[in-house]
């Protein structure tokens, strides 16, 4: 077997492992509707996926009186919690993670979700035992700041040069660049393939199956 290029693989959650992009967009739009604010279009709402909630609301609705942002976050949580237990993993994710784990890779999650939100999602999908470490946006700096990757590599004693970040947004890939970590883009999430390609990922996967195949052959 060829020598591994990486020892440590870090995944984003929403839009990379979990099929939640459309639901997140709808919840952001519903929050604005609840407060009688201008409703961000799908592009604006999907662009902010991966950021911490407060940053996401500010970026999705930059022209709104700032006093509304905390209320937007509160309404978003209300809408999202009503739906999050129904959200599925993308087809093939569990098999891919199981194989990587069995092959001895360290696995982690770096997400814009809150700790409570990630724990709920991990419990509902039975993935809690699969990961060696996780970082959430309410515990450190939000993407694209490199802190999540720096903290994860330190916690697990890993080398950034043998670490790989996988995500569906430019926030994920920019975080990897900022941390000096290699990245892979997935094209089935929130950001388009062209935007992702500008951040020089090693590979851009159109499906989980393509991602799994690349990792099996190249990681």
C-alpha cells in the first residue's frame, strides 16, 4: 500500500457531511420574515453558511439595523431546531468515515455550528464515536480564521503539513489556506465550484462517492 500523504482529515459539517444547505437557507429566510425584515435571496443566504450564526446574519443582511441581529439568531434557532432532527447525512458519508477510521486516520470536524447544535446532529446521525476531536464556532474564532485547524492539530498532536481540510464553502478552504493546510472542495454544498476552485484545493469532488474514491487512492 502506498504511504499515506495525510494522517489527519478534518471535515466541515453542514453541506459537506450533512445535507442541510437548503434547510439552513429556508431558516435564515424565515427568521427575516418573522421580524418583517427584507428577506435575503437564496444566494445571499447560502453564501454565509459555515460562519458563526451572528456573523452569518450580519453578512446575509448587511443593511439591517444591528439591533435585529440577536433577534435573527434567536428566530433562526427556533426554526432550525424544529427541523434539525430530520436532516440526513449525504449518501455514502457513513461508509466513507467508517473506512477512514478503520484505516487509522485521525478524524475531526470544524464547523460554524454551535457546540449544542453539533452535538445534537452527531447524536441524531450516530457519528459521535467516529471523530477524535471537534471544534465549533462558539468555542473559538469563526472561519476563515485558522484557529479551529490550529487548535485541532495541537489537541491531537498532528502536523499541519499532514492535515487535510474538506469543505463545501470558500470559508472552509480559506481557513485551510490561512492555517497552511491542504484542502479538498466538495461541489454539492453551499458554494459553487468556480468560487471554490480559486482557493486551489487539491481536488474538487462532485459527489461523496468521488470524494471517497479520491481519499482511498490519494490521501
